[in-house]
C-alpha cells in the first residue's frame, strides 16, 4: 500500500481485491496459489508463464487493481493522498 497505510482493513475491500486478482490471473494465465494481507501490504504467491517476468506480473496486477479499487471504494482515496493506491516498489521472491 502507498505510505504503508492500513487501507485493506474491511473484509469487503480484501474480498474485492482477491476477486480482481483472480480475474487478472485468468486473463493473463497466472496461477494464484495464495493471497494474504495484513492491511498495509499484500502477499501473492503465484505461478506465471515464462513469457512474463515477475516484475511484469506485479506491474500488471498493481496497475489494474489500483484503478479499480479507487473506482469501487472512493473512500480509500481519503487515506491515500496523491492518487496512488500502491507504492512504487515491491518485493519479488523467486522459487526454483
């Protein structure tokens, strides 16, 4: 989350985010193994085709979900100034 703000505190926020991520996974042929959150960050365990780098998968998920979360839940903008849902960075761990 941008500024490590605890935005995903309501169950409906996390449910909507998970359903969007699963829709994205179907469209881009990712396999989502698990999704978790502690309110200010999201953890996704996924398998993707080799044509996508892990950072590209993160970019796809963050760009689509950020726009749709603000559209569906405009009240989240009050907690996140600057008009961005996600922070710029991220962590990608690779398992062989």
